[in-house]
């Protein structure tokens, strides 16, 4: 497998996109995931990313998209967000990526007013249509498992049930290792998603709140989770996800620390 980095790690640097891509390659990552919105960037930035990644031999593996409006009460809002996800998929195709990391979001109003099954049904309907678009482009959608109480996909069982309901070969799961711990997912539970994992995120946390720390700074028992992942014949990429460093001027050291720890972890489990 490849070891990648989500480029949002560099956001607090205040530097241009090209600088972050160059640092990603310099530190030693094999690939990059992009947090970039096709509705926000202009054509110059769009092409700069493609040129720079080609120059650096730094493949773009995944684009990240948070689309909580896919389960909104208003049909027009759901249509807008579905169209926005399609534009993300088109950009992923343009960049020769493998998948779109998709965050569906949460039940609104504390699972009251709107029956939870209705929001679930809207999500299934949207993912079926988006799965068709992804498949036409030779891409996959990797659904994020979020550890929050009201998230639609906040456990392995919920993810497995959702994938069963969607039943589309292009719609699969993303596993974020720190999210698994925060959601109370035991390592052996991962086997329930065998054959349906498209992508993996790697970060640490304090075991209480979402943190995205460099591995080794928190309490995640990585070896326990990776011992199971190692048996699942995964292919593709494990991408490091980092939130902001507490010392913004030390962001490069923060990312290097995450790389060294992650590379050692993957080597220990013969995953890279």
C-alpha cells in the first residue's frame, strides 16, 4: 500500500498550494489526498495542482468532500449537494484519482421531527445515484465512518448496513483508525467490512475527542487495528490526516513526525 497525506495538514502554514505539495513529496509520502472544492478554486489553481503533482511524481489518490446537505429536508438542497459531489467526482477523474472520500453528516434535530429512517433513505438514494456517476468515471466513493453520536455512519454495523442498502460496487467504506477508537469499535469488528474498504485514514487522538494527532501522541492501539487490517488483503492507500499543530510555525516538524511514525507502523505490519 501507499502512504499518503491529506493536504489539509498544510492549511495553517499560510503558504501556497505548491509549497505544501513539494513538502509532502520531500518528506517522503508516496501520494496525496486533496481537500479542495471545485466550486471554490479557479482554473489556474486547478491546473497548478495537476502540473505540480505530475512534476513531483506525487499521485493524487483521493479527493475529500463533506456533503451534509445530501440528507437535508429540502429537495432543492439535496439536488444542489448531489450536483456538487458530482463536480468533485469529475475533478477526481481529471486528476486520475481513485476515489472520493465522502462525509454524509448527521441526523438533524436530535433524530426528532424527521424520522431517522427517512434521512437514511435519502442518503441511500443519493449514494446510489452518485455511485452510478462514480462507476461511469472508473472511480469509487469511500464513505467516512464518523465517531459522533448523531452521525449516520458512526459504527461498523451502521456502515455495513448502509452499504448493504446501497448495494453498489462503487460505494465502499473509508476507515479512519482514530475514529474507530472514538466510536468504540473493537479491532476484530473491522472484519465485517472485509472486501468493502476503499481507503484508510491514519491519525491519533486522546481517546475522548476528535483530534487527528501524529501517531504516537495519543492513545490509539495502532498495532491491534493494523494486525487485523493486515489480514484483509487491502490495496490502495493509507493517508495521514492531521489537524492543526499547537505550534503553527512548527507545522513542517509536525508533519515529519507523523510521517516517520506512520512509515514505521506500516513497515512493522508489512503494509507498505
